[in-house]
C-alpha cells in the first residue's frame, strides 16, 4: 500500500542536461529503489504546452514521483546513504534548492483501472486560504476531484497533502497540497487551461496556485524490476556509471534532515 508519494523537481546546471538525465534514469532511480520503503518511481519532463503562464522563477525541468510504503524509512535510507557509493550524485544537478517532499493521499479516483498509464501528468500545486483548510479539503476531494478525473484523457487522479512526518529535508514546501492527474491524451492539458474551477474557488489561495503539464520521460519502474533486473537494464546502468565517472558531489548532506 502506498503511504506517500515523494514529489521531486530537479534541474541541471546549464549544458549538463544530458548528464543529469542519464544519471537520474539509469542510476539514481535504481539506487533509490534499492532502499527500504520504496515501491516504484517514474520520471517526466516539462512540456512545451502549459495550461497556465509559468513565471521565470519556476525553472524546474524534470519531475519524478516515488511511490513509498514507509516514508520515514525511505528518508532514513537516504540520510544514511547519500553521497556514498550506494548513492552517488552527479555534479550535473543544480542542488542549490531542493524540492523533495512527501505528500500523503487524501483522495484518489481511477475510472478506468484496466488502462495503463502511458502518457504525461498534469500537476496542480496549491494552498488553502488560511482558516479554510477543512472547507478546501472537503471541496477538492468531494466535488472538484471527481469532476476533474472525468476530463478527457485522464487515467487517474490523486489529491495529496504535505505532512511533517517522514520528510527527507528539514524545510517546508511552498505548497501544502498537490493534485496529480495522469493523462493518456496529449491534448488533455487543455482542460486545465487557466484553471477556471480552481481560480474561482474562494478557499484556494490564488497566489500559490500553479498548474503545470509534464510529458512522459520514462516508464514506471518497480522495486522488483530493480532487484531482478534485465540484462538491458544492467547494461544501461553500467554505461551510465562509466559516463559519470568521478563527476559527483562530495558535499551537501547537510541539506538533508537528520535522524
């Protein structure tokens, strides 16, 4: 059972996008899924098509989801292993700001569970108006999410909340809630154009509202697939490790939480 979803936004130093991509897909996800507490992971890349204007301050290029069954254990494994041989981190990554937060499910809908997810993601990031938390959660889970989940091309929909429990880094996110909509239609993002339902809701803090569209980058990979890898998977990991070489971070664990 999924206890939480670790939502991770990343970006590369200028000119190092290919290095970051190779490391993240072929090394980092596999290292993380070897840790206790993990279930599966998948990566996405920011789409050229966006449902609302994105400011220059939002310069993240990659999005990753990690399904975990024990967030505290998964975080502890990172604290114990980060920047060691068990989790080497490429210096292609811009780690000046970390966006790695566990969000805990409040509601979920999947009206077509027999259809696999093969497309991208629409990610909603938002806060409730102060003092309106419960009203916001009730509205989103009982009214908004069921309707949004029926939009064309939506494969599944989830509503999740930040909690301090089990977090990997000792900071708090700028948003306490996320909506994760997995879509199988390249045009599904248009249903979120300018986010009219969210923009017209009094319990939504408008200054925090951001809706972004992300394209499929990798298939979802499970812990079992890492523990019992294919020859192709092992070969890709070995090539990526050779390519990375000694171009790795040697400091930065102070940015993580502590036991």
